[in-house]
C-alpha cells in the first residue's frame, strides 16, 4: 500500500478539502483526487462523500482513518529513530502575531535553524483571529496567538503571559496622575485590533467598572501603536515588553496607580493527528525559548519611575 496515498487520505480527512490538501502537500488538486481514487480502488471502499458543502468521511472512511493514522505514526517514529535532525527537510509554516514577532520569535527561529539547518521556515505575521482561521483552513502548521482554540482537531499550549500596562509618551499631555479609571478612560486609548483579546479585555474592564469610553482606537500593528503613543496620540494599552527599548531610553513610561489590566496570554496552537512530530518538536522549543532570557531580548530591564 502506498504510504503517500494514506498520508493524502489523512490530510483530506483533516482539512475536509481536496484543494486545501493540495496546497498543504504542494501538489495539484487533480493529483490529490487521483491518490484518493487509487486508495479507494485498492481498499474496495468509498472513503469520502463530496457535495457543495465540502468533503465528509463515509463510515468506511472513518474506520480506515484510525488505521491510516496509526500506520503513519509508526512510520514517523521509525524515521525519527534513525534520522539525523540536521537532515530534516521540508517547509514549516509559522503564523505569529506582532507581540511574538517583536519579542522572542527571532530567538525561536535562531534555535530552529540551528536544530534543523535544512528546514525551510515560512513566517506569516497577522492578527490572532486571522491566524486561527488560517490554521483551521490548513494554511499554517503552527500559530502563536492569544486564545485557546476549541476544536477537536487542534492542540494548545500556553507559552507565555505578558503583563499589560497603560503606556504614555514621557512629557506628553498624557503624562500625569490619574485619579480614577474614569479619569483615564476619558482620554484617547490605543490598543490592538478590534475584537482581539487585548481589545476585549479592555472593554470588559471598562464595562465591569461602569466606565464608558468612546475613544478606543484599534491598530493592527505593534510598531504603529508604539509610534502613535510616542508621538502623543493617546494612552497605549499593551505589553511593556513591546516598548521596553522606548521605556529604557526615556521616550515612553508606564502609568502607575491605575486599574490593573488582564495579562496577555501567548498560546501555541497546532493540528493534531499523524505526521506532525516536527511541529510538536517546534512547540517544545518555543516553550523553552519563551521561558528563558534568550527569548526576552533584555526585556527584563528595570522600568524608569514616572
């Protein structure tokens, strides 16, 4: 039995799409259809039902999937037992939100290129919501974002937890003492994309305190947020790690004595199933990097007092 055909079958079952499987395996949709048809002929059973809504496993296909995943897992274990990691080839697609890109992603990539020098690493920067959609559709192998994804086909691991702060430009009109959350919320607030976890947490904090603010400005770029705050556009709501250099050189400062903000979680999310041993190895490396000073790029420097 052709292992490539089994692998193709497993990915079609996961992604529920011949087109997405073709993109995942770097081939054509016609080739995917041909492999599935050949496997169906060999097994003497129809494995998929196809209609306008997509692809679904038949009862026979569901039974075959369990055995196919077990066979591929066994083959992967065999390869891992005899293969030198330095010879690992292929492409790994990593999606990351800005907070990760501007903190420890470079350290992770450095570790990966050392461990897997022949591996091609493709990185996509996007919002957490878009990254989750891309993972679900099979466009990403692993993503680093803010939320646990509640799907049977994926796994999650909490990597880091960034304290959030109210951040202002030193010497600007926002650099003053605030008597209450109401007082602060009367100013222009700047945070991440609309409906992102930081945006939702900010809204929940304000609403739970019966504070209404009509000037929450959502920006989908950490660099743009930093520039806007530095130029006196408003009060930033973001992890201090993102702007540690600006704080250290005196351009920005964290406000003290104001209501605490919920931390920002950083979560690794990836697909479950067979053939993903490499992805899970990368998750382990990401966990190590996020826990060490290597990935923090001197982010633990002391914060100047206001």
